[in-house]
């Protein structure tokens, strides 16, 4: 598992996406990559050679097969979005976290998902439909 | 009851301690201040039928007086707004008192109750190297770190005793593997496996772990050694070993928490400054905590 600091160009690409889509940049972090995974780290610049890292900070997302950035569910809390935030009901949020798709009409593209209390996920709408992308291991079963 | 256990209870001056260990304890949660203010969390959950009571010895822990569901099965939990954590397990990070910007080593970190609390106390600023020795332990650690939105933690896979950090950290937590008598209320089998030979084996490991932790600590830095067990060898005995390596034991005072002093036996009298937390005193798990200065 090799972790590497990303170069300025790679970091800029992600931030350009965040700015274009959510009207914000996340420039206060160090960015690291490990295979297709993108991590942000708010600490000091760590020399990783001395460590055997299993993770380095917070998983912001992945670079998918088409080389585009796909934010993680939890990143919704970190990205202080100024646009493209979709508020849904708690029932819809529970369904999403349990692995169900979400139907909501509107324009296509990435959205941060929230309820009135807080952020719970990220999804991409295609023709009024958010296909569920919550990883199986983090789905919540038996929701209250 | 095993004779060794009986003897231990007598030495601790609490003949009835084993029964207290078996008794059911209240459940607790810790508000994750990286995401939500504790008062706000209380309001949000109480609107949904919970009853929470603030614990006396910190600003972010709550006793769950009433909950309408399993504590981990809510939207708020999925959003990382709180972490289910026994009240006693919140004490070692509190005693460690990590500050924003510091470098902290958490040598036996998984599943990360204390790591995520440390990160919260540091407001995500500075570095936490959270170490554990099995890949699957790092996976569960990551799951909690990610859920709590902690961004300053590096998960490190290594045997704690084999790490070779030298005077690199301002603070070090060694929350050691132990015989776990404090968890008997959840798992009564622990009483069966607890034995002088299991203690001996764990002591050897604990000694190596604190040696590595102490080596990793900067001069003037603070290390906390904690366990959730009662055996004197695993607690004061290990602290005595640290004193021989040059450690100084510091007193611990936490308002609102009832503690008992360390057992001196034939150890250096400094071990008296360590604290023991018993279930009948605070309605929380048994714990041992030592604050060490280099
Ligand atoms: C008491 S638990 C730690 C609980 C954790 N600090 C928390 O608050 O969530 C002890 C941990 O030590 C780990 N451990 C056992 N042997 C170890 C070793 N040689 N090096 C590092 N970690 C070890 C275990 O995997 C276990 O996760």
C-alpha cells in the first residue's frame, strides 16, 4: 500500500472540481494518494518512509476508471459547499444509508446530501435518479 | 471465585468488587465536537425520544438514560455526531490533554474510541499517529476515524514494541491490551480466562509497549498508560517499571470523578499517584490511569 503526496497539479484538479461543482476549495489540507484513493490530511507534513501507513487522514474520495473524482460519502461534511446541496427528509436519508436509490427530480450532477440536521452523503443525479453509491461495508442495516 | 481473584479484591480493599464488575452499567455516548456542539446533540436526540444526562467530569459525554433504539442505529450516529463510548474510556485522553498542533502517538489505538477523542480535543490540528498491530484492526480504526471526520490521524500498522520512534511525540497514549476485568459486565467469560499466567504473559507485552512509548516521547512530554483491568501487576507494576526507566508519575485530579489511589505494594511510592476507577464509584467501567512525565 503505497501512499504518496500528490503534486500541485493533481491537487488543483480536485479543487477545480470542488469549486466548479460546490463553489468551494479545500486547500488547507495535504493531499495524498494510494492507488485510486484520495486522502486529505490536516496535520503536519509527515515523512511517511518511517511509517507503515494503513491510512493517511480522511478519505476524500477516489479517482474512478474514467479518471474523474468521486467524493466519499463522509466528505459531504468536510466540503463546505456553497451550491448543489440537496436537503432530503430523514426517511430518505435512512434509505440512502441503507443502500437504496434516491428519486428526486432536478438537474443532473453531483450533490451533497443533507437533512435539516446535517450532512450524510454524496450522490450523482442522472435523470432524476441517484443510484446508490454507499459502499456495502458502511451501509446501516436495522436503522431506527 | 478463583482464589487469586479473591485475594486481589482483598488487597484492593473491596471484597465485593467482583460483583460490582458483573453488574450492568449505563450506556454512554460522546458528542463529537468536530461536527456538533454537545448541547445541540442533546436537543436533537431528545426530540427523538432520548433522555441524556451530562457526565460530571467532561463537557462532551452523556449517560444515556433512555434511548428508543440501539445506540448505533441512528442517522446522527451515521453522520458521526456521536460515538458510543464508556464514560471511563473517555478519561485517558482527558488526562493526556492533547492540544491542537501537538504530535501524539496512540500506540494501541484500535478501534479508535480514544484516537477519535484525541483528534477531537486537538480540533483536527497537529498529528495523531494511531498504531495497531493487525491489518483488520487498522480497518476498524479507519472506519471510526472516517465516521468521526477526523482528518489528522495516520493509521500505522506495526507491533507497538517494534516501533522505533525516538523522542518525536509531545504526548503518547499506551492504552494497553490487558486482562480486561473492566469489561466483565459485557462478557462474563473474562472471569474464566483471567489467571495469574495470563497476567504474566500480558505484563511482558505491556512492559515492552510502555518502553517503546516512553522512548517515543519527547523530553518534557506526557505519556498516559491505561488499562481496563484491576490486576496490580498490569497497572502499578508496569508504572513501577517505567519509573525505573526514568519516568516521573504525576497526580491526576478530575473534578466530578471519584478515583482511588494506586496500590503501592513493594513498588516506588510514586505509583500512589496513579488512579483506579471502580464501577460502583461512578457507574462506569473499571479503569486504571497513570500520567507519566519524561
Ligand atoms: C484496550 S485495546 C485499545 C482500545 C483503544 N485504545 C480504544 O480506545 O478504542 C488494546 C489494543 O491493543 C492492540 N494490540 C495488542 N497487541 C499489540 C501490539 N503488540 N502492538 C500494538 N497494538 C497491540 C489490540 O489490537 C487492541 O486493539
